C-alpha cells in the first residue's frame, strides 16, 4: 500500500535536526537552548518512535502487509519493522537518559542535537531503503556522523578513536561503492526488488558470476568494517571508552541498521546465484567474531573495553544466523537475536554509564560495593547481562534457542549429527565464556567492599535509571512472551 508514513519517519528527525542547525548562528539564543535542548531532542525521538509504532498495525494487517514509497524505494514490511521500532525505542530511551547524563562536550547543544537526529534519520533510512545507491548514501552518512559523535567527548582518547574510526570507514566506503557500481553496471538498475524480480537482469548477473561474487565480497568487507566484525574491528575497543556515556547508548542502535543493510545487500544475490562461498563468508566472519570477541573480552579490566569485545561477539552471533541463507528460520533467528542483543546491550551500557557518572572510572578494580547504593542500576545490569548470555526465562534464552535451532537445521544435512552437535557445543561454549566474564564484572562492580572513594555514592537520577529498568523489563517480557517480538519478524 502506498503510504507516506515511511517517508515521515525520516522527515521528522531530519526536519527537527535542520531546525536545530538553523538556530545555531543565533548565539544569543544559546543560553535558552541549553535549557530546552535536551527536551527538544527527547521530543524529536519521541515523535519518531510514535511514527514507527503507527506503521505496525498496517504491517500486521494481512490485507496490507507492505507500506511503500516506490518513487524513493522506501519499504516497510515484516522484514524491517522490528528493526525500525527497536532503533526508535533505543533512541527514545537514551534521550531520556541524556537529560541528566549528558555534560558539555565539543559540540554546542544545537549541533549535538542536529547530529544525533541526523544519525537517527540515517539509520532508519538504511532500514527503509531498498536502492543500492540509497543504502550506500545512508551507510556513509551513518558512519560519518558516528565519527563526529565520537569526537564530541573532550578527551584525547576520543580524538584518537575518532581518527582511527575515520580511516577504517573511509577505506570501507570504497569497498561498498565498488560493489554498488559493479551491480549497477551489470544490472542496469539499482532497485533491489527490481533486480530480484526481473528475469533479464538475473540472467545478466548469472552470466557474470565472478563480478557478482566480487560485488558481494565488497559488500561484506565494507559493511563488516563499519559494523566492527573481526578482522576489521580495530577501532571498536577504542570508541567505547572514548565516547561519552550517552553517545555509547545511541551507538547501540547502529548495528541493527548496518547488519540488516548487509543482509539486504547479500541475500538478493544469493537467491540469484546461490553460491556456497557467500554462506561461507558470512558464517565464517560470524564464527571468528564470536570466538575472538568472547576470548578478548574475558581478560579486560575496563568495563567499556569489555563491552566493546562483547559487542563483537554479539555481532558475530547475528551475522552467523543471518548468514545461514538456505535455512528457513535463519532470518527469524538472526533478527530476533539482533534486536534482543541491541536492547540488552543498551541496558548494560547505560547501567555502566551510570556507574562511570558516579565514580568517574571504568576500571573494575577500582569499583565495588555499589549494590546497596545503586540497587536499581545493579538489578538492571545483571538482568540485561543474563538475558544477553541466554539465561531463562529471559528474552536472550529464546534468542539463543532460535539461533541453535537454525544452526542445527542448516548443519545436519552437511555434516551429519556429529558435525551439527560439534558446532552447537562451540556456540554453547562461547556463551559460557560470555556468561563468566559478565557475571564476574557484576561481582567486581556491584558486590564486595565499597572503596573509600565510593562511600558517598548513591543512585543516579530517575531519568538515568528508568531507561535501564525499562530495558530489564523488556528482557523479562520477551522471555515470557517471545511472540511479541516474533510477530514483527517475517521470512523474506
């Protein structure tokens, strides 16, 4: 059904962001904007969330299913509505957290809000667009804005992290552009739906398998670097400790857009030319990222670096599941895992952000005994951490179950029961490593004796602990009623 709602979901944050930047030259308004800037950001993300939620009834209606603006190649259906709502929800909850958590950085309040709202617009654009050049544009805007937001933190570490991020993403942009140009030259069309549904275009692509495989490899390498998959992950462990505690919360939404964009770029060409090499690339990157992320997170003493490597582990799980392109449930498992892990990681990062806000340090050896002083933050952190590692009856348990089921279904015909069980044991072992270092971090930060520096520590403001409590409640809700999220995910 033709609808302007997908376009409105982009226009609302973009127009509010432009309004902020138009106010920037009026320096005499700066004291006034400092007072209302955070509420203005909250209003922008809130309206975007309302618009995103308003599309859900149409997508679930069996007579409609699809909302589209075909002239701009913008589509909303069960393949992306869960991602759209989750991104908008993360931004709204982090905007609440931002009210008290954000301190002044390099960006003035007007520019800070502009870049955040542009960031939201770009991620929604990535999820909505089904045009190769549109996806490329939104990818580059997303990572470009990310670099600026990393540099917002007035510290030397943020400058170094932003520079490293810029170099890696600049190189990755060339790969994505090369892949886009190869497909456009071969197909003569940039609309992914048209490419999938036009026999003449499919014939031209199949007749040039080497160029088609090169394009797919470029997409995987380019977006893999932007996501932070191993071996393109070098920037990620510096970005987390280098960014502000609030920016880290907003960044939790970024992998949803980038990972689903990668899937949207790879899946159509696998359907046209079902080479096992494509699956091997996706699944291989996923497995390497899983294992490397978990093993590198284990020895970390700074909780932000620990969460950075933990994020790489989680990205690997999602890429692994989505990369099982022949499995009928792989897309559902990958999306469910991606949404759950993004929400749980947001809860953990905001909880640890509150600890950093109170203590001024991210070193776990300098912390301890905060359970009685920050009980809401501690409870939120441990619930989200347990959900992330797949402990029942939380949402992460069902996410892991879907992923293991998809892996077993895919591997059984290839390697028999022995091969399938062996990979499942590897996946469970990786989850156990994650469970150990996350529970250990909870013990080091919130249990034990209180250090002298933290004697006067207390729970943060309600605007900071409320979003984390909501996310912990989501973990419980998804565990008890997984169909709430499953109803928003459809098989492509």
